[in-house]
C-alpha cells in the first residue's frame, strides 16, 4: 500500500516546474482569467519529489459571481490515466486569483486534488510577481478534528511560514 500524503512534511519543487506553473498562471492572468496547474511526483516516506507541472485543458469563467477556473471530467480522466501510466501521484493544485489569495467556497467544493494530505495553493494578483510560496495562500486537505461535527475532511489553512519551510523550490 502506498504511503498517505498526510505523512509528507517536505516537498521539493524543481525550478523548471515552478517556472512552468507560474508561466501558465501568468498567461491566464494576462487574459483576465484565473489559471490552474497541478503538481505530480513521487513520495518517499515524508519527502515528496515533484516531477512535473501539469497544465490541464481548462476553462476560465467570468460571471457575476466572479472568476473561476474549471477542468472538465474527460480532461481529469486523461490526467488520471497519465498519472497512472507515469507512476506519479497528484500532490497539489495551484491556481491564481485576480487579487487576494484565499480558498473560496467554490475552491473547497471543486478541488481537483482530493486525497487526504494534498495541497491547494492560491497565487494572488494573477501571478504578476515572481513565484513565491510565502506570498501564496496554502491549504491542506486535513481530517476534521473530532470536536467538529461532520466527518468530511476540510481544507485547513497552512501559515505562510509553515508552507514556505515545507515546500522548497530547488534551484538546480
Ligand atoms: Zn479560487
């Protein structure tokens, strides 16, 4: 049985992966849309090695309720097949917001990463600034504490400091 993502306490992200992620979000932002990328890789106990950024076929949506980015079911199936064949697992989804970085109700409800312990990272300001974990809002799908009603996991906020110490962009 493969280890649970909840065990992961350090994440290494090669710089080209961070760059590709940032470029995709920045390009969407230039068009006034939110952008989304996924990080996939391999787990070695408490360490997770991100191997690739997956930029799904996506639809940026502009409505009276604001912006959102959607990935349809066939594309998710295609990504799952790719992950299976490449023996990679999904660790994180990264998406941009026009201004503030936070997890909206939509983000909670329609997250692509659904494994306990996976991450959701929200990049502010349409990714105009260089990519920096410390400037993002980071969440982690966590078991609900026993004193809270309901049994579904929830997206727990991870402090910027904790996120930046856990997730490292590898220079080379
Ligand atoms: Zn969002």
